[in-house]
């Protein structure tokens, strides 16, 4: 099964064409998230996880903007992989 077929199947199963796109931006994280973690990557991961958990019943897919993660260097790449 190709990736496109997999997405089409998920869209049919969920009756949803919604896609969550994650492009992390440190300056837009809520203050309580920034303060709760020691590293940028950990805070971004926690926020991403909360977003995904919040929409997993409604979104057919999650699109991760790789270049947005890469702007945070190694911490961003680790966060991308973890997300």
C-alpha cells in the first residue's frame, strides 16, 4: 500500500479530511509549557504530543514541518524524531 493509499484509507475510515500541521515556534508556546521543561526540544515535544492527542480522533493525518523543527538545531531534530 502506498502512502497516498494509506492516507485515503484513513480519510474514508475517519470521515475526515482534517490534517494537523505542526510547525513549532518557541515564541508561540504558552508560558507554562516553556517554564515546565529544561530544553526547547522537550517543551516543543510535550506541546506537540498534547496537540496530537487532542485531535487524534478527528484528524486523518499529522504533517510535521521538518524545516521548522530544524531551526532549533539538534534539539529540534530530536524533537521531530520523538514527535
